[in-house]
C-alpha cells in the first residue's frame, strides 16, 4: 500500500478514535454530574437501565478503540491492509468499510462459516 493511502486510513482511524474518546468523556462527566434521586422506583429503574445500556455501548467502543490502536500500529509496521490468514492484500473497499479489519473478505467469510457450525 502506498504512503498516500496509508495516510488516508490513518486519518480515518485517528478521527474515529477522537470521536469515541470524546463520547466516552461525555458519558463519564454526565454520569458523575447526574446525581438525581428519583423517589419513584420506576423512574429509578429506568435511569439504571439507561445507564447500563450506555455502559454496554461504551464497553463496545472501548474494544473498538483497541482495534483502532492495533490498526494504527499495523500502519506503522507496514502490515496494514494485509490479510492475517492468507497474506493477500485486503481490498480498499473493505478497508474503507471497516478500517480495523485484519482479514480479507474471503477469509472473513470462511471464518464466519466455521463459527456458524460451532
């Protein structure tokens, strides 16, 4: 992959990480600032449910941040865009759709078939 494309994907990954970290910061500040005490148990239960849902989303985003960091590391060591299973180049269209991917579409399809049968 040429330098221009690497810089393009680096920019995409860095922007996505910036947005995720910004959202995580907002969540932390909102949860620490929101000390509303609802006398109604149903309101309290709804608030707890909403917080749990928010935390599950942030946990998924935390995992995505780790994948973004790994993708940025792969850009640095010139392995970005190379399938970890077969060693072939991952198509640019697939990288644009999912820049953190480590598998080409054929290997990912095969992996999903195997997971389906487990």
